[in-house]
C-alpha cells in the first residue's frame, strides 16, 4: 500500500510540476505576444501617419504645380528658369508615383514662348 501511495504522490507531483511549468511557459509567450501586438499596432499607426503625410504632400505638390502652370499660361510665356523649376517639381511629383493631368498641362507650358512678346505700340524695340 505504501508503494501505491508513493507512486500516486510521484505522479501527482510530476503532473503538478508539469502544470506549473506549462503555466509559466504559456504566461511568458502570452506576454511576449501582447508586447508584439502592441508594437505592431504602434508601427501600423506610424505608417498610417506617414501615408497621411505623403497624401498631404501630394495634394500640396499638385496644388503648387497647378498654380505655377496657370500663372505661366496666363502670363503667356515661361523663362528657362521657370521651366526648370517647374520641371523639378514635376520630376519629384512623378517619383512618388503620382499621376493626373499634369502631363497634358505641363506640355502647354512647354509650348509657350521663352520671353514676353515685344510691344507692338512702337515704344520698345522699335526703330
């Protein structure tokens, strides 16, 4: 009878020890998973902010390029320096993978004269 009790106690203590070990291991991995999830959520929020910032930059770039194109078209000519600046803005805009109607609008600027037309009233450049 004593052997049986010892066997039962050995089995119970082994099961108890295994249960405690399993509990501690599970607790360790649960904590690690929670930390990983919290970090993943922070990273996802960070990337959402980056995406929002890039979208804002895209909108601002588009608006600024639109303003400059309209200004030059209304003026009726574009100097080489103005075209160079506009071209740099356009390259940056395209490098971000953004597209829209800028190709067609920019081609209108390239068709403009390089400088203003001489006055036809005889005052400037007349003989």
